[in-house]
């Protein structure tokens, strides 16, 4: 019953063109995209609708923007409580060797991001750490094992 969003569907045409040309996105490219995603999550939260967002929130700052919106830019903390309180988000860090992810990217068809950009994503990655709310799940597990681990974290706390 949860809504699912693929963050790639919300990239601007300029971002998609840049990636399709093998050019990695930078912070300036990603911030408006992340703010849009925050707005979607905020809307769902306001409607009391649970949601899953598949998103390469590679940096700690990107995850702060997802939680708190544009107010998080340049800040190390989520926004203040009140009307624009930080969203409650569990980040799931899908962790695995570059070779496994590269193999999966090679099988993907019709996507604007070429597998050649994978290294730039690994170079940019800042794995989640305290005080972020997250779990790390190995991509070397089967899909049913991954889903069970995520469900357990959500429903058991």
C-alpha cells in the first residue's frame, strides 16, 4: 500500500542529457532535483501516505535536503520543528561491490545514465553515518532477503 517513486523520473531534461553524454552531475545539478523530491515526500507525509523513494542520495547534504528541503542547504542539521519539521525518513544504503552494480547497470536498457558514470557515483558517495537514520543492506543478498531486511527495520524499529 505504499507509494513508490523513482527519483530518476524527476530529473530535468538538462540533467538527463548531461548524464546521457557521460557527464556526471554536480551539486548545482542535483539540488533542484532533490528539492522536488523533498516536496513529493512532504506532500505524501502531509497526506499520511507512506512512500518509498528510490534515489541515489550520494552525499550527506543530499540526504539532509530530502529530509528538510532547501533550508538544509549549507546546514549540518535538519530544519527546526514546527510546520516545516524535518521528515522522518529511513535511508536504506544498498551496499555492494562496484562489480555487482556494474553488472546490473549493463543489463538495464533504455536508461539515460550510462554504466560509465558508476565510478563517479562511487567517488561521490558519502555512506550514511550517525546521526542519520539509516540501515545498510548488502546487495549480495537475494532480493527477497533485501526486502525482508528493510521491512524488518521499518516495522520493528
